[in-house]
């Protein structure tokens, strides 16, 4: 009986550890496919903005609220998926119905589009454009990254 209990505890701990992992931004950028189906946490992420019309056909454009100074360099449009943004950006930067599309910067030349549902949106609403959050957790799926928690 002790062996069975020990095995159950080991399996529970292994599942809990594999369910969510803290990942370095460069490690995630190098191979995001290795995290499919898992919840990933990345620390020190900069919030770049969100589209305020979830599900609208905007082609993946994430715009900053008007009147803000803008957090990114003006050389590249914010959140526009296209040939220069790579395969993963074009797939993950499409607006999804019942979600709000947000954009985050993990580091230099490393932007990430993420979908936010109504449960997580209040956490994002507390973030200022250009501000760094302690961490963001999200589930990786083949079509989108879905935010599960934003720690301010």
C-alpha cells in the first residue's frame, strides 16, 4: 500500500510540474512547438497593447490606445502578420471570436500575440502599455496562445 501511495504522489507531482513551466524568452522563441499543449510562464514581459474589438476581422492588427506614446519602435507596424513576421506570428496574431488579441514583447525583436478571454481580461486591463509585468502564463495551442494569468 505504501508503494502505491508513493507512486500516486510521484505521478501527481510529475503532472503538476509538466503542466506549467517557467521558460526563458529566448528558449521559447527558439522552439515554441516544444511547448504545445502546455502552460508556459515567461517573466519580465512588456505589454504592447490590445485590440478592443474581439472577433472583428482586423487581420491581426493590435493597436495601442490613442494618445499613448507607443512602446515599440516606429519601424515596424504593431502586430501586423505578414511575410516578414514569420509563420508563427501570422498564425497566432489572428483575432479569435470571444477573445481580445493582445501583444507582448519578450525581448528585442521578440513579440508575441496572445488571446485573452473574459476571465483574464481584467488582469490585462490593469497593465499600462509599455509597462513590464512580472510574468505572463499562457497555454500554447497550434492556432493561438491563450493567456491564463498575468502577474503585475
